């Protein structure tokens, strides 16, 4: 009895410290960001959606390469990001000039992107051009420009980054598309056509990349209430996702760190990974 009483206390302490250790380890594992140290490229990082993606990935400890066609906006975004995040837990983003409709320059831009960290883990094709108007009022020239920005631009960049991912047998390619890549509505013919084309390309790419363990995802949101519609002066980082949440689940995917697993079978591109 006496020996048992003597042993009980150390055993109890040992048990409690074991439970505390397991609890802390589980908490650490849960808090660890799945995008930590990942090289993430976002095209048009200065758009409403691009900006929010930048914020989420930056806070998660990703090594960001932010692309945009207005240098001042990129610099403003850079300042905002590094001012709100803990510098010991985050990386200073790299900035790259990219006009997604300038097809002839995209290969060089891809080289610049790859030179930043030597690889790309996640490519988010977010840049896009919008146009609205009756079919007969939109010139063929503008139709082609929209096709360049929304189809040839993203596929040229993706093709240039792809060999790096294939050689590493890892990577995630995301196309931020639109519900208009699935259905057509009046006065959006050029935009919808370009988005339909992009869905077709990335659906095929998904099926081809499966053997290399590269996932390809297409996000087809409906309406996104971005900063342009709901400005929050002096509080740019306030999440747009509060208003977006019912429409699109990208944010929760980022938060959970699942970052879009590729659907099996390559079918049904749209909402393979998000709500419409
Ligand atoms: N907003 C929505 O309701 C909605 C709905 C469905 C899908 N989406 C998709 O979500 C993505 C982001 O859209 P968003 O609404 O967040 O954008 P946004 O806030 O409306 O901003 C438009 C952006 O397009 C950029 N841009 C225009 N032409 C460009 C070019 N040639 N090269 C690079 N950037 C260019 C502009 O850059 P500058 O400011 O530097 O000119 C600007 O940042 C797009 O792919 C869009 O199709 C949006």
C-alpha cells in the first residue's frame, strides 16, 4: 500500500504531462498551414479576388509571387501585406509585371516567375478581362483580345510553368473562371466564350496531369462582392469572404489547407472544388 502511494504521484504527473504534450502537439499540427513555404503564384494579385487570395496565402506563410499589370497597385499590395503580417512567420512577396493579354511576353514572365524560387507549387490563374455588350457592338478585335486575356494568356503561362511541375511530380494549378464558363447570358458573348474555352482546356489538362500527381482545379463563381463594390476604407484586409461565403468556398478550402484536390476521372470541372 505504502509503495503504491509513493508511485501514484509520479505516475499521475507522468500521465498528465503526457496528455499535455499530446494536446500541444495536436494543436500545433492543426495550426500548421498547409501552404507554409509553398511557392504560390497569383496572376492579377491586385484584383478583388487576387488581393484576398494574396492575403490568405501570405498569412499562411506561403512564398508569394504576385503578378499584376499596374506596378503601383502591386507595390501598395506589397506594403499592405508586409504591414499586417508577422515578418517572422511570413515571406516578403516577389512582384512581377504581367499583362495577361500580352501573349508574346508571357514565356519571359514565366521564366522570371521560376527564377524567383526555382519552382512553383501552386499557380492561380486569376487574371481576366471583362467585357459587356451586344454581339454586334463588340468588334472582332476586342473578341480576340478577350480570348487572349482569358484563354491564351492563362494557358500560355500554365504551359510554361508545367514542365517544372511535371519534373517535380507535384503542383496545383487553379483557374479562377466564372459561371459564365458554364452558361451563356445576353451581352456577355466574348467573355462567356473565352471562359468556356478555358474550362475545356483545364478539364482536359486535369485528366492528363493525374499521372504526374498534379492537380488542376477550376473555380466557377457567380457574383463576387469585391472591394470595388464594398470598399472598406482604411481596412483593406477586412475579408471580402464574409459576403462571398455563400457563393464560393475557396476561402474555406484555403483555410483547411486542402487546396483543391483534383477530382478523379477528370469530369465536371466546374465545381470540382467550389460552389458556384
Ligand atoms: N467579380 C465577380 O463577380 C466575378 C465573378 C465570376 C468570376 N470572376 C473571376 O474572378 C477573377 C478576378 O476577378 P475580380 O472580379 O476579382 O477582378 P476585379 O476586382 O474586377 O478587377 C479587375 C482586374 O482585372 C485586371 N486586368 C484587366 N486586364 C488585365 C490584363 N490584361 N492583365 C492583367 N490584369 C488585368 C485589372 O488590373 P488593373 O487594375 O491593373 O488594370 C483588375 O485588377 C477573374 O478571373 C474573373 O473572371 C469574378
